C-alpha cells in the first residue's frame, strides 16, 4: 500500500510546480509515484459546477459556504476508487489539494479558526461519511498572500483557461485561509504536517519523503 501525501496551500502558492519537481526526483530514484489534483476540473461535474459558481454562474450558489464545501467534498467522494487504485499501485501518491483545502477555505469564509465547528463538520463529512482515505502526511506550502496573488495573476495571463475566481480575488479570505492552515498544521490535524517555505528545495523535500517511505513505511 502506498503512502498518501497531500500538498496544501493558497491559490498561487506554487503547489503544481513543486509537485512536478518532486515527482521527477522520486521517479528518477526508482519510486513509483502517483498523482491526483483536486478539484478534478473537467472530470467531475461537482468540481465543474463549483468552478462555474465561483465565476458568477448558478445564481447565489457561491454565497453558501456549506453548499460549496459539499460540492468539493462530493468531487473527492467520487474519486475514492481512483485513490484506492493509486495507493495499491504506487509507493507514494501525491495530491495537489485534499480535504484540508475544504476545511481551511470554508472556515476562513465563516471567520472561524482551525478548532471551530466548520473544520469538525468537514472532518465528519469527508473522512467518516464519505470514507475518504486519511493522508499519512500533509505538507503546507506557506507563501505570503501578496506573492500567491501575484503568481495567480501571472498564471491567468499565461493561460486563459485559468481565470482568477472569487476566492483568489479576495485578499482577506486568502489571509484568513493561511491562518487556518497554520492552525491545522500546528495541531497535526488528521495526520502529521510539514510546513514548507517558498524557498523549499524540491530535491531536499523529495529526499526526505524517500527516507520516510524506505525507512519507516509511513510517517
């Protein structure tokens, strides 16, 4: 059974770039590495409806914190079989976003923190009711809000399909989301957490993940 690792961070934090570099190092070292991005845009109707809502469609759907969180949770629920297959066929499975994203963004929208009601609701919904596998390790890429938003705008300019949505435009929301992520990391919510900085070296991170897998099996 593979080790499940989720990489979390603000929109524009650089998660995709980091995952790509880490995967290359790990596969060059002989490990079998699977990846999956959430939300599964273009593959899941729930993810696509959520994306459309955040860009102004579907009336007042985006105004409901719980409705949006439910859509993202249902997207992940539909991937339980795929996750099981990835874990069965790989040494490591790296996820770009997972359940913590739902917990952090929803709590931040409600001006709650990591130990408040919303995080508990997400925990019960996704891990208990929907039966999603719990990650063995979660990584938080802690990037300043200004840098994350600058990268998000640059990403939009380079790729017309990656239009900035309502969450990404809201600087206050991004700041509060970062605070909730730090709460979750500080209390090792669901699993151990590692906090990464913008200058994290991908090769060093990959070496540490390799050590965990080869020497200890799981963190």
